[in-house]
């Protein structure tokens, strides 16, 4: 196991090169190119925010709703990319897997790195949007560094788990986009869980144990300084445990089937 991880680390240049190559290949054919990395979540935030903003009444609509939606959608894009693209990381590289000898874990990690780079770019774009709505940089923003580090660790584990599952159950790759869409609508990206579920404390407690909800809640609190987005301090502990456990499970789960990739 440790020899395998050491080999993966030695291939880190391959991981980063593959990640940047895929980003270039994905966007270079478009006139706007890499601008689409930031433009796509902006368009999604505008469309979803408009629809859900009309549906929600004043009592349930979060304060400063445009920023609420933009922060939620930008953060969600990182998870969704790892969830969906990670599931295809091995199957889409079947020819390379069958012809070359290298640690297969580098493939889902390359997808994770690609989505991480995109996420960092969108964070840069997020800054002027926050300033536009009078949320100016402050020391509170520094809390986003450990928050997004835990978020990245969590998503790395998710990517490896989904990468193996879809190798052995190929039909699962067709279902995952629908699963991710359900999670998107149910995770509080576009609505305030506290307001909508106000009369259902049990459901709110279930949300409090959900890592994605914890990330969204904490990111909004630190970036907007809105007291209405405050969260229990235990969220740090919950998210840390979820990130470490998901990563460990993902590594072990993916590594245990190393000999089978390319044969099924």
C-alpha cells in the first residue's frame, strides 16, 4: 500500500500535466476559452437564482439572495465536477489503462486536480462579485483557506470512490448526473434550509451532519459576514472527520481493485 502511494507521488507531474491538458482541450475550441470556467457557474447561478428567487417568498428567501446563490453554485461546481467527471476517469482512459503500466489512482487524481484548478479560478472571479454587493475582503475570509482545504480532501475521496464504482458497474455512470442534480436541489445551494425546514428540526439536524451543507453554510458565513448564516462550531469537527474518512476510504477502496482495472 505505502509503496503504491509512493509511486503515485512520483507520478505527480503526470497528474498535473494531465489535468492542465484536459482543461486546455476542453475549452480551447471555444472563442472564450478558459473564461467558460467562470462563466458557466455564473450562468447557472443566474438561471437557478432567478427561478428559485421567484418561487421563494420573502419569508423563506435568504438575505442578499444573489450572493447567497453565487457562493453556493461556485462551491457546488467543485463537488459536482469530482462526482460526475471522477466517475468516468478510469473508463474514459481505458486504452491507456490497458497499454501502459502506471498507478491507476493517478487518473481520478488528475480529474480532481483539474476540478481544483477550476475551483481556484472561480474563487478569483468570486471576489469582485462579492465586492459588487458590498461584501469587502476581511480577515474572516482567511477562514476559507482551511475550509476549502478540507473540502478538497473530501472531494478527492469522493472522486476515487466513484472512479472505482463505475468501472465495475458501468451503467452507474449514466445515473450519476441525475443523482448529482438531486443532491444539487436538495443541498441548500438555492434555498435556506433553516427557513424552509423551520418546522422540521429533525430534518435540520440531518442537514447538519451533511458535509456539503456544512461547506456551503461555512463558506457563506465567512465570505458575507451575515449573522443569519452562522453555524455550530462543531461543523469544523464534523467536516474534518468526513474529509479524512472519505479520503481514507476512497484510497483503500480504489487501491484494492488496482489489478482489475483494464481487465473488466
